[in-house]
């Protein structure tokens, strides 16, 4: 299992990886406004990296339910300085979270390696061309509708089959547009045009969503369906349930995890991998795992 990005090819055959979330928006559902200024954004990026993130996903437009779109100019103004500054000091993988080709093109020129598009490269007709030309890694997410309306009345006859069919179509269309299959990974879009039961069904059947041998990326961090599942109302209580889902998903071979709190999720992944063992059947003890950073400690 590999994922090709501009900065090289990730080998996911034995070890899952964490993508840390860096929102540089005033209105994101979980941390809006905290990292809008460049200095604050870089400080948080460094914290995510110290905790073990090997990828940082930078977003300049909120995609929470009900969110209104922003212009490409605003999105570029928010994200380009952060991408450029982070690239100047770090050689890890940088992802730009956008559905606009103009934003992606500027971020890639500033040093980004991955494009993470919640529209599955459908919103902007130029996005596939930009990604193909750059050779970047691409996250293709499923979303029903658009952020402003997606949670109004989401309906499916069979949510797993429909998400899988979407991935099959996207794989064929995007490779035909010149994007290497190895550059693609797929995100089922938990919380994006789905009810609680839709989300839980997708999580239970993650293995059925794999198409073309491509890896899945899962983004469940701090999402409101957790409150609905647990009967809670405090967003601050969503962190440990997120870790539980990360561990569950790793057992079902999900190898890319997009999260706000890197340390606890990374620890869960490494513990599951130790229990699962490696491909040769040996115990997956500490000596068998590549070094990772957890809470600032290298082991």
C-alpha cells in the first residue's frame, strides 16, 4: 500500500500515518479563529509536528455544516503565507485543504505536496488538471451536496454502495484526466451529508469502501455525530471517542487519519499495530516499528 505525493512515496504497508489539522479560518467548527495569524498558525503546526504528525493539512475555508463559501482570493491570503513559512522550516508533507484550483495552484507553488478536496475534485473543473500537472498526492472525499446545505436532509438507498460507486467513478475519471492512480486516496466524508446512522454504517463497513487498492483517509476528529452517538452535548468531550474510532479504523486497515489531537491518536495507532504484528507474523513490538514521535518524545 503506497501513496505517491510530490515529496516522494509513502509506504503504508506496515504503519499508519497521522495528518494534523491546521485551520487558518475564523469560523471552523472546532478551533475557528485560534490560528488565523501567521505566528499562531506556525506555533500550532510545530506542536502538531512535535506530537508526531507527518502531514499537516492547512485549510482556509470552513466546511462545517452551514458554512458559507469564501473567495479564492481570501483563501489564498489565509493559506499561502502559512504554507510557504512552514515549507521553509520543515521537510514533512504539507496538504492544502481546498476545492478551488486557483488556491491549490498557489499552495503547490509555495511548497504543498498534497491537495485535499472535500468535493472530490468536482467543484472546480480545473482542479484535476492542476493536480495532474503538479504530481501531487490527492485526497478525494465524498460529500452529498455542499457544506451550506449538506446536512439538511441527506438520503441514500444504500450509503456504502453509493460511496463506493462514487470512488470507482472518481478513480476512473481522475486517472483518465492524467492523475496517477498511486497519487489518489479516498475519504468517505464522515459528517458530510450523512446522518448519524449513515456515518456509523460507513465506519462499520470501511473495508467495503476500498477501491483499486488505494488507501482510505478517515476524518472523524471532534465531529458532531460523536455527540449524537453518545448522547452528549459538550464538544470538548469528543476527543477520546475520536481516539476510539481511530483505533477501530486501524484494525480495519485505514492507514491515514486526519485529526486535531495528534498524540493520543498516534499512540492508539501504534498500540494497535503492536497488537496486530507485522506482515511476517512477528510480534509488532517496539523494536519492529519505525521510530515515531509521541508527545514530543522519539521512541
